[in-house]
C-alpha cells in the first residue's frame, strides 16, 4: 500500500486526515453511556446493581433499598467524575497542541495557520527552535549544504543533535522556488517505525529533472522533534494528525490492575460462589421448612396457593441477606487509601531530588501496592543508570598512562607538562581528539564556544582537548580551525568515514592547510582499530591500557593516524565517491572502501571516558537484587558499553563469579544455534551459584521474538539478569510483554522518549525526570528524580502499601462475612425465612462507619521500620510472593469471621434468652458484640499505633455508642430507647466482655504461639527491632558499601533464583560488629577497620 | 579564548545539597511527621510476659464475676409449669387440635403449683411459648407502626398483609399478623382461700405506651373476619392501655420466649401451694408448641440464667490454664525473640559461601 503525496496541491489533500491530534477517550455525547458501560464491565458493579434492583422488590427485601442504592450511586458518580476530569485535561493538552500557529505555504504565499489545519502535501515552514508539527519531508533549509539539525529527544530519547539533509533533487532551490515547488512523493502508509522511511520523490517541471529521487529517514523531520541551529527549514507534510510516526507509536494506555486487585477480584469471585451455595442451600431448606413446618404455624398464615415465583422468594431473600458478604464499601475504601499512598510518595522528603528540587510524584494513584510485588525491573541505561554525562578521565599516550593517580588526566601534572613541552605524541593525540569527529562548534555572542555533538563521547573528547589547549574553534564548510596554544591552525576536511556499528570506528581525512600534508585520523573501538595498526608496532601496552580502563568501567577509544601520500589519497577518493553513489549495497561498499584506507595506522593512544553512574546506583541495584528482584537492562546503546555499565553497577559480575552468555548472529540459523547454546548453558548452571546473564542485541532479538519465542521465554525465566542492547522502543515493549505473559510483575524504568512504550506496557512504569526531557516521566505511573529513589519507592512505599491493602481488603471481607454469618445463623432460629436480625440503619452504618473508619487507620501502620526493611531487603519476598493476601490467608480471615459470628451469636442468644429475648435488644447486643470484637481485631492486627490510629479505633468505638444513643432518642425509630435500656443492664456489659474474651482469647493465644515459636521473618525482625533497636545505621552501611564498591571493581552478586542461599549474618551480638555480606557474599567484612584492610588487600591482589 | 567545558556535576552534588537546603523552593512538599509517615508510634510486641499477664488478668477478673453471676442466678426462684398437654381432657388427647378449635368446650383448666423456696415480691408471671416463630419473615413485617401510633392513620395498613382489611375493605386496627395472633390464655392465682391479684399495669415498656401506641387509637374491625386468629381486644380501651397487646407486639427474637403476663405483689412462702385457674385458649397444638406458666423473682442480672456465670467461670479457668501452660512452655522451651539466625535467608545459607568467607577472613588475619 502506498500513499501519494502531491506537494503543494490543494486538490487532493482531503483524502487524508487533518493534523488534529486527539488523545481523548470520550466525547461529550458518548461520555455517559461509554463510561457506564466501562464501569459495568467490572463484575462487582454488575453485582451491586443487580442487588440494588432486587431490593426494589419489597416482598423479598430484608432492608430498605436506599441502603444499597445510596452507596452505589455515590461510587459511580465518583469514578465517573474522575474519568471526566482526566479526559478534560487531555482535551486541553490536545487543544493547545492543535491550535499552535505554524507557517504554511498556501497558493505560493506563506501564511500563519493553526497546526490542526495542516494537510498532507502542505509545505510547512519552520524556524529555529520550532517544534515539528507533523511528519515532513525536508525540501529546503537555510544552510548552504542543505542540512539542518534536529533534536529527536521527544521521539527516541536521544539528546544529541541529528543532521537531516534535503534530498539531492531539491538541492539549490532558493526560498522563492520552494514556495512554488510541485511534485509527488510516493511513501508507504503510516507506520510506527521511526528509523525507516522508504520513499521516492519526483519533482514536476519546471523543477530540474523528473528523475525519481530516493528518500530515507535522513530526509525527514518527524513530529515532536525540534529544529536547532538552523535558521529555517521547510518540508512537505506526509503524515499528519494521529497518523504520524509518533502518533502511530503512541499506544493507548490500558488501565492498570494491580496483582492485589486481581487477587481481591478472585477472592470476591470465591465469596460470590460461596454465597450462591449458601443461598441455594438455605433457599432449599427454607422452602422445605415452609412446606413442612410453616404451614402448621397458623399465625404465619401462609396461603395455600402461592404465585408461580413462590419457590424463588426465599432463595432471593437469602441472596439479599447475604449480599453484604461482598462489601460494597471495599472499592471506595481502597480508592481512598490508594490515593493516600500516592500522596505519601509525593510528600516523601527522602525522595526529593535535592539537585533540582523535584519531588517524586505518583501519577497513577491506583497501583502502589504493585510496587511491593515487583519481580522484574527493566531499566534503560543512559540517563537512568548513568548521568548521561560523558567525561574524559584517563588516557594512555605512547605507552605513558595519564590520569591514573589523580583519576583525571586533565589535572595530571605530567600531562600538563607534556602539553607545555610540545611533546609530539601528545600533540598528535590531541589533534586527533579535536579533529576526528562530527562535532559542531557553536560560537555564542559573547565569544564562548559550545559544542553540539551527535555523540556524547565525541563531545567529551573535544571538550577535553579544549581543556588541554587544543581548541576546536570553527567548522566552516570544509575548513576547520583549531587554536593550539594561541596559534590558529587550519585544516581542510576532505572526507569523513562515518561511524557505523559494524565498523566500530570512524575516520576523517584532513589536509593541513599550512604544510599541505594529508592525514588520516582514526578513532574506534579497540577490537576494530588495533588490527589496523602498522605491523610491528608495540600494541601490547595499548591492549593492557584498554583492559585496565574497561575494568574500571570506562569507555575506551583507540586513536590512530597515518600520513597519506597525495596520489594514494586521490586514488582512494575516487573509489570513495563511487561507492557513495552506488544504489545497491551502498553501506557495505563504503565499508569496504574505508577498509582500504584505514590500515597501517600508527596507534597514538587510548582514551578513557567515563559515563558516570548516578549516585547510589550500585547500592540500589544491590539492595533490590537482594530483595529478589531481577534486573534486565534494555538499552539502545552498543553492547560493549552496556556490558561495562552493567559491570559497574553490580548488574553482572566479572568472570570468576559471573558469566555472560552472548546470543548473536546475523542469520536466523546462527541466532537459533546461539540461543540453543545459551539455553543449554543456562539449564546446566542454573543450580550453581554463578551469576549468569545473557546478552542479546536488537537484531538477534528481532529474529528471536519472531521465531523462537518459546525458547526465549524459557531463557527469560531461567535468567535473573539480561542485557539487551541496540533495542528499539517497540522491542523494549515486546520484552515487557513477554515477561508479563509469564505472569511476572514488571517495572520499567527509563528517562527518554524511547522508553515510553516500555513504561506504558509494564505493570508499573517509572520515569526519571532527567536530562532527556519529561517524555518518559509524563507517560509513567511514577516520576522520580534519581534512580536511587527506586529502592525507597519499592521497599518502603510499595511494601507498606501492599501490607496495608492486604490487611484492609481482607479485613473488609472479614467484617462483612461476620455480620453475614450472624444473619445466616439467625435464620436457623427464624424458620429459615430470611428475617434480618439487624435493622437497615445498623446494617448500612455498620459498613459505612463502624467498621470502615478504624480500618482506615491502617494507612499509618508500619510493620517494620524503614531502616529495618532497607537492611533486610529480603523481607520483600513476603510481598512479592503475595504471602499476605492469598487464598490461604483469606481462609484464615474467613475462619475467624465464622468463629466470631458463632461466638457473638451464641453468647447473645444465651445471655438474652427467655424473657429478655426481644428482637431489637438482641439485635443491638449482637451488633455491639461485633463492634467490640472488631475494635480488638484491628488492635491486634496493627503493628504500630500512632495517636491517629488510636483515635480512629476507639473514637469510632465511642461514636458507635453516641450514634446509637442518638438514634435511640428518636421515637419513630424502631430502636427507640433500646440502647439506653441495654446500657443500664449489667448483663449487657458482662455479655460484651464475655464476647471479647471468648472471641479474642484463642486468636491472641494462637497469634502469640505462632509469633514466638513459629515466627515469620517479619515477626523475627519486629522482635529484633523492638527489643534491641537497629544495630547500625543505614548511612554507615551505605558508606561501607560505597568504599568497597570503589576499590573492588569486580563485585559480583550471587543470588540464585531460590532467593535464600546468600549467607548473611545480619545482626551480631555487639553493636560495633557490623558484620554483613556485601553483594557477592564472598567478601564478608568485619567492622570498618577490617573492611578497609580487606579492600586494600584486594586492590593489592589486583595490582599484582 | 573561552570555552564551555562540561563540568563534573556529580562531584559537586554534595556541596549542592547544602546550597539547595538554604534556598528551598515552594515546590518542595511541606514537611510534617504525618506526611513523612514518621508519627511517633508505640509498637507493642507479643512478648511472653505480656501475653501471660493478660491471660492471668482475664482469669482473675472473670472468675469472681462468674461466681457473682451464678450466685445471682441461684438466688432467683423460678417455678415453671408446662400445661398445654395436661389441660387437654383425657378423652381428647388424641385430637388436641379438635379440642382447641371447638369453641363449645370450656377451656378452663386448674393447675396446682408448689413454691419451692421463699419468693419475694414482686413475683413476675410469664407465659412461655416454645416453637413459636414470632421472628418469621412474614410475621415480623406484618404490622404498621404508624397506624398504632396515630388514630388518623387508621387506613395506613401497608405491610400488614395478609391481615390488612376486612372483606368489605375497611381497615383493621391493629392490622397485621402479629396483632391478629394475639395470645389469649388467662391465669388466675389463689393461695388457699386468698386470691392473689395479678397486677397487669406497667408490664409493657413505658416508651411503647407513650410513643408507640396511641392513646386515642381504638381497636376496629379486629378479629371480625372469618378466620379468627388469637385473642380479641376490647374496642373501648385505647391501644396504649392494652398492655397485653403491647407486650405481645414486642417481637421475640427466638422461637422460645417468655412474655410478661403480670406481677404478683405478695411474698410467697416455701411450700405454699398455689392454685392456678387458666383458660387454655391459645392454639399451639397444630405446631406442637409448648405452653408454660412461669413465676419468677428477679436479680440484678435478670431472671434465672446460669449461662453467663458458667461461661465466665469456664473462660476464667481456661485463661488461667493458658497462662500456666504458656509459662511452662516459656520456661522449658525458651526461645530468644528476634534472633536473626532464624531468618530463612540466614538459616539456609550455602556452606560454600561460608567457607569462602572463612578462608578470606583468615587470609586477612595472617
């Protein structure tokens, strides 16, 4: 399928959509039906609606229908207005984008129109720093060479500037002509591939020729990019509106459902089934009783002939009676507490980025408890783990190491001396650093020079050269000026042999304008550059240097140069031009030609660049891995860099402890074999305490995801760590999808626009509001300032949220079941006729006030202090494995509610038997029993009491009596005077105390027994924490970790999947003995002095 | 020549902290102990001392209360006389229903009861019905409080099905099954020659008389239908003075219940013989319901009911037992609380790692 775009032709532009962007979910008209439809897709809501409708039938309703309708309407209104508000905000954002003014050529005249009115085929004019409003094919720029610079950060997350060129056929058109240009562009239908654009363009006469001109992605300006350092540019709109590449790749974010939500739904389903069973059994029994007994009970006056539905009446009554088994308030309470969890994240001072003063933010308020259940973290590299700032650190020139002592070659005295004394090697080295790149120097008005580089590495090199007095001043066309120690040297840039990921090196050919000599300057990866050196040159030092730097996690480049003979260059230049103009296999041919020139290089030295890790990254990864979370690194960067960074931040370990398994290959067969091999190794070694990680690149991944998904899935399950390099945004999303399909909870963290899809796809998306703009942060569920906040987000907020929700939801079921069981028990004493023991007011208030408020206090509950959790991240397993809310814990609560119902009911009916057996009184006795019990249950289940919790629990208890005293004062109420009457009876209070003692005694005894003799890890830590207090502070530990981190480059982490075989003596008897295994569990360090000792010992080992 | 060189931001971050702290921007969330989840909290743990003392305390409190409750219950003198079978004439024991439904048979019946112990006034007279479901769904609902309260609302017979109106459509006051099935056995007591007056004033709740049953609401069309349920009402007495009805209409929650019939305001002596003349009108024979006449004194805890006393003694005893058991277990199998070596990830540590660790430390020592 093709699309033909006629340039500047109004007649045929209606066949495509206009440039209106729409992210809205609803319109004004379809809001109500669509929203209701969506809400009613939830099973719970359908159920409540059914119940509410049934209650309208007065024959069967035990209570006033308002008690169900009221809450139901409130619930619906609340969620509908929330949706409406969100959609309205989306609408405002769209509107802002759509109404932006842009310059468009109409009928040969440039006009200002709104962005939404751009049509396919329109010529759009952009100025410097304008945002590209839709996908354009570039046809003209202000630059003489027909290039322009764009920043694509919003699209792919890469911050460096990209050059875009106008197609050859448009070269040389002036702006007058550009107004009148006509032609046709043949391009594919809209897709989301931001790296490919295979199209042709043909201009109509009188414009030059009507040859077909091929277009590539390099000829396009895509929506949401920014035009930089170019005065103006213009292009033809080819894709507009939601059909742009950005629009197509914008996935519709599905509402996320947490694992706890899913579990609650499951439990609700189980309760529902139970309820159906109860209803059927009781309904049947009720009908039997009615036919055998009730007909004899003459005072009931059953008619002999009932209506046709008579058999249904009793079951339906029980259905309504039991409908409170599923607490209607659950969803409201959960929404409420979840928004408080989110607020706690927003408020957290410790997750405030001090540098930029950015607080963390929870954009999605509904999924906090999922944070505590994360099993896989998929992380971007650049900007997420690293700071995305490359800094030149060390170098090795002609066998001399600079910067080894101070850690910064720029401050190394030897280096400065060498520069000062005009050491030829050093000067050549610096010349290559300054010249061999595609950096653009930009001179500001004040005369300072800043550099715009496509690659951060080049940026670092040029900046470093400048600091060493080799300043790149300007690039004008082919002339390059360098200022060395105050004297200006001019070079003519003859050719650029560009960097490709296959060649792994780049070179430039320059001519010294002064001497007329021609040089080839090269830089590249060691494995690509060293083989090209002059035979016989001692390259051993350089290999050592590269190795040493790599060990330190620095990115290395080898620099080399060669003087070219005039005729040799001329010969080669001809071939190069030829290769450049071929249409078939162009890239391969160019590589081949380059190869012919890049040989016999004189190796000048090795540079080492640091992409600093963000502060606290290794510790964070370490702690989270101890918590049993698996890490995958998905990066668009190249393999070697990815591996280096991975090594640096504890991601993987170097050789003896860890092993990297590479999956590579160019063809399907190769990839398949490679995958097979890796899988085999993985299976064999999975039992060994070895840190295995597999490495796969984007190309192989594409083949694998298409053909060998099953094998890869198995691999994904076996492997705790993976590094995927050169992956595209959609591959990132696919990997997330793959892990999700294995039922893992995934968290994706990233900072750039290229992470957006992964972030949206994952169960939890975390965006780092970093240097690559806010793209990712905007799409994410959580926004944090630094990677290191992730550990607090997960271990503190995620864990507490999970614990609290687990308690709150199960407790809600407990209290609903409790009251429901009492009703069921009562029905055995009321002729199985479906009488409600409690009146409507009590039933409604029971759910809405009496039991909801104290449990809200659980949002402040902390089972363990934050410090303890940070020291024992393994405790997260309780959340991860869902041990606090699952069918078996739920069975416990179920049993408890049954037991408590029996206690309350049996004690009530025995204490209030015979002459006291009055309906209203008994009902209030039973209800008070429930209230007393639940206050004590909440007390017992809470782990920490703040004043607020105390107030909520006992304040609510008092409120129960106050409310009932008030209701007892209303003469028309059914329970007029009942509460006063009861409170005057000693037997009432004695009964209450008895209910509490019988109800709570066994619970307390059992809990005590478990707590003391079968403690869970949480209990042990609680005891440890409260008896002895924290043994050592966290800061202490972190600094210790850090010091070890610096010296021991090859830390490895040995934690096989079963998560329990790490030896970790956590707390020792004396508080000074800070014994702790650090990461690899190989290096257990005693006390700080010993730790220092051991690290220096290790360093010595290495140096030897 | 000046040029901008990327400065090392990372290393300056620590010094940057201080600077930022000085110039706080309003974006920063306001600090409070609540927002930081750092409210001071008390964190009790279930340590043995605490748990054992709680159980001991419960035991100490419960046993005396149990004893007191039992004593109170034992102090109550209660006479129960089941009469529904005994009051059926010999010749009709096979067909009790026919007996009770035959209006021609005189239902008067005499019972002799003996007072086991001295009974002090007031002595409450109850009737007890067994197997009578006042709490049945159809029955409970079948009344209209508005009608009972207010004479103007006589037509308000909602919920009163199936006893709403007479056949000609005029409303029944009081309507509904509850009133319709009004209990109508009567009792008279004589001790020797002395007639024991049964005071029927004030047997109902005052709140009911004052607010639930209107003083100008008179029975109307009551028990006029073809199907007669229970007792009839004197149409000249307002509802709030029909105390038997008021008592009856306080629904009993359980199928066995007692309702107050009246009070005898005389002391009864041990071995007194009391002659009860009763009218056995109420039909419980169809559903095999029992009818009992109960004379009882009362205590601070109510009538005779051993349940609370026994339950308190049992619970108190059990708590003592648990306290002792926990103490024993605590002493025999004492366990250090909060021992980190119990943590699962410490317990199952792999030996190999430990070996490595030992080697390593020893190499340092040497």
